[in-house]
C-alpha cells in the first residue's frame, strides 16, 4: 500500500473499548455509502469515478492539453473552491510550488484566476501574459459563481481583443455540467470546447474529472497514473474491516478524538510543496462536515516552518487539537549538509547527513513532544509522492471524508451555509430581486 496509517502514537488517547463501540456505526456508514441509502446519495459519482472514466473524454482532455502546450505559453485556469484547489495542489506537489519559475520546455506556465474578487491579483496575471500566447480553462459546475464568472468575463474580453472572435474561441476550454447551466449554454453558443463534470460529482469531489485532469495534463503530470492510483485505492478501501482499511481507520480515529474534545485537526506535512494539498483537504473536510453545529475544524501546517510560529500554541495552548501528519518518506530531491571549518554555528555534527534525515528526525521529535503535550498524532506514511500516490491519496481523503461525515451524522455532500454570504453580497450590490433584503441589511449596518 502506498499509504499506511500508523496509530502507534495514539495508545494514550484511544482505547480498544472505544474502537469496539464505534464499529456498529462504522458498519452503518459503510452500508449507507455503498448501498447509496445515506444523505446526499445523489452525489456519489466520485465513489466509482476512477473505474468509470469515460475513455473518449480522457482522450479529448489529453488532446486539448497537447494543443494548449503547442499554442500557449500561459494557461489561465479560472475556478474557485473545488473547481481549482485539486489541480493546483497536484501541480505544486508533483511538479513544484515554483512550477511557473522553472523551465518547462513545451509546457505553459499555469496561473489560477477567479478564486477571489481581488483586482490586483487578476491584473498581475494579465501583466504576466504580455507578449505570450494564452489559453483559458474556465471551470464552473454551476456556471454562475461570481468570482470565476467575473474573471471569465474579463479574460474573454482580453482574448477577443488579442485574437479576435475566432482566435479567442480556439483558446477557451470550458469544464462544466453535462447539460445544465449558463456556462454550458454560452459554450454551445460560442463554440468553445467543453469537458464534463458529472451531475453526481460535487465540486470538492471533482478533482479526478477534467476539472483537475486538464490542468494537470498541461503541466505534464501523468493523468493515467493519477487515475490508476485512485482506482487501486478504490479497490483497497472496499472492506469495512478496520484492520484492513486505513481509510476507515482514519475516519474512525478523527471521530473518536473529536468526541473527546479534540475538535481541531491540524493536517501537518514536512514538505512545503504539500501546502496547496492542505488547502484542498481543508475545503473537502470543511465543506463536508461543518454543518448542523457540528464538525472538526480542518487546519493545516507545514513543519518545521510553522513550528516557529504555531509550535508554542500546539505544544501548550488550548488542548483541543489533534494532528494528522503526512510523512512523505523520500523527498523528490535531497542535499548533503557540508562540513565547515570553525563550526561557527555548531552544526558540524550534522555534516555528511542528508537534509531529509534532519527533516525526519525533526518530525519524530515533534510527534513525541506534541503527543506528550496532549496533542494526539495520527501518522500517514507515504514512501514517495508521484502521480500514482497523488491519485491514491485523493481517493483516501475523499472516502474518509464521506465516512467521517456519516459517522458525525451530517450530509457530507451539501453546502447550504455557503449561500448566506452570497445572498448578502448580491443584496448589497443591488442585484435585481434583492431589494427587500438590501434594505434590511442596510438597516442592520446602521445599527452597528
Ligand atoms: O465543493 C463545492 O461544491 C464548491 O467549493 C464549489 O466547487 C465552488 O463553490 C465552485 O462552484 P462552481 O464550480 O459551481 O463554480
């Protein structure tokens, strides 16, 4: 197994009786998921997705990536939430967080737009496009999300100005719902190439559809291997037996720890390249579990960097944290520590050792210290991180999240709370039909 859960640091925190007591609930969650009888069961397309990839769609994704690589030095991926985090995480983790600064002959730089309402960020991307050919991949399941919608408006205008109507058409790719939605209508009307987000796959579960696969393919990531990893994980995590299923074991541990007041999960990695994967994880678990007054708050940290900012709190602050450490054993690259005459910094005792060895000892020391400080640590060991392991890990977290949500008693596949800010924003911006709400908000603001 490319990913192995190590629970040895949890002996003080979780008892055999607690494991036994949760088994009936785990079995019920497993049955609800696989028999499709649980809440949100119309959004379970991700469960079999790796096995049901549409071969023709995949071929078109690869062909589009080839075309983009051939005619563009820049690809702008427009999307927010589940419509961009997975692809960005893959590119940073498997290529580099500095992907855009490194030479990639025959591959475009990839910028992400439409994930905020910040004009500076968008203007900066357009500045970076100067003198280079550009393609745009607009990703939105609903087609009506404000942030990517505004960015796409501006980028379409930009492309039409630069390349004319027909030229722009050749450079726009839309990833959206199969049949419904405004983006689908526009794409049909304008003749843009389109890719499908299946109806029964929600945004945060969509990275293994063209949502993630097209940008990944443009960055040179082997998307067949990504899908193979997910497929193998799907097979591996079929059994409801806790001893055989690390994915369920992880979901169970999160639940047991939360019952003891450990209601914040810090997903920790010792790889700076994992940072965006942490953002993807936060969205997956945050939107899936945080509802009905419940949920484990998902947070992330990169160590040892954040030990110098958050280390104090983690060791001795409020005792409501647990950590999940993703331990990628082999870094993509390593470096020996040199010996220095005079040993002015006292670090000669490390000379001749690879930096990865120092990193892994820092990890062990930290796990022991935090565990002693009443912060339970779950460890997920991964030997290396390639496309295959990425696909595997995505499926691991997706399924763990679904089971975790069912154990918690929430619908892990909806996000009703996200609407509230949108309604207020539309009312304040004067969207037709929101007049009453606008007046009420303005009154509320005056009283503050
Ligand atoms: O997980 C989700 O459903 C959300 O994060 C969406 O992905 C996000 O809001 C973007 O939605 P859309 O793809 O419809 O633009």
